[in-house]
C-alpha cells in the first residue's frame, strides 16, 4: 500500500509539472506578437531595417539574419532589399520615441561591432535610418561620438582637403561658427539660412549624390560622388547643430 501511495504521489507530481510546463508554453505563445498584429508588423520592419544595415556593411545575408535574431532578439520575418528610409518612416508612425531611439542605437551598435571604420554605404544606410525615424543626423552624430563610429571608403583619398578639416576630431554636434559661410556654400544656400532651408538643401543634395546611385558606375565617378556626399553630410551636421530653430 505504501508503495502504491508513493507511486500515486509521483504520478500526481508529474502531472502537475506537465500541466505547469504546458501553461508556461501557452503563456509565452500568447506573449509573442501574433502574425499580422501591430507588434509583429513593427518587429518585422525593425528586423528588415537592421538586416539591410548589416548587409550594407558587408555581412552575408545569413550572418545578418543570425545577428538580427541573436543581437536584437527579433524573430520576425525579414524582407530583403527594402528601402531603409521608407521602412524607417513606417516604423516611426507606429512606435514611441524610445522605440525609435533604441532602433537607431542598435543599428549603430551593429555597425561598430565589425571593428574599424564602416563602409560609406553602411553609413549612408544609417543616415537614411536616422532621417526616416525623424531624428535627422544630430542624433546619429551623438551616437557616432558615443560609440566611436567612423566611416571610410574608397573615396577617402579623393576627398577634398577642405571637406576633412580638423580630421573630424571635433564632435559634429558641438556648436562651431568658424566656417559657417563655407558650410552654407557646400549646401548651396544663399542669404540668411533657416533650419528648414538647411534640411531641405541637404535632402536635395544627398539624394543627388547618394552612393547607391553610382554603385554600378566607374571607379572615378564613385570616388567623386562619395567625396561630395561626405562633404555635404559634414556641412549639414555642423549647420544643424548651430541653427536650432
């Protein structure tokens, strides 16, 4: 009888354990974003953006997906070949400011994880992400300073000397009025500038000289356009830090 009682107790305990595990699994399943739900859609957009940023930095598609899964904890499906700017704008409309800031910081962390300066194409993707999320590049400049992110590319030797003054040692978001006229000239702005004029000019010029537009052109054209893109971006970041209103 005692043996039977012990067996009954063991069986009952096992049943309770099984019931607990089933309940825990169901709870986790309920906690996961359901396909088609707003949370699942947001995760899918974020995963696709991070995937694109990683691939732009030279990661293979398989490695990029693994890093998105492990590094960002996103198990949502990834859509390859998305436009970062458009996806970031969609993400921004459905998330909080903290969510957007977290996504941008995660993308920067992924970029610097490769150790060493990032390719210009990846930096361009980060710029698109920052713009799409509504942060412009002052937020990206702060993250660059925080994580020590620098970018180089095959156009470095062709970069105009005046576009690389001070070697980039000064934080890009620090107010500096020493070369305002030069920066305005780079952005083709005349007269008294406003913040909106600076943003509009940068958007226009960056679209014209974005590296993606000439990736299949001659090396000479790639060097020229990349150098111009860097010059435009640095002037924009400097001016945006000065003209706050």
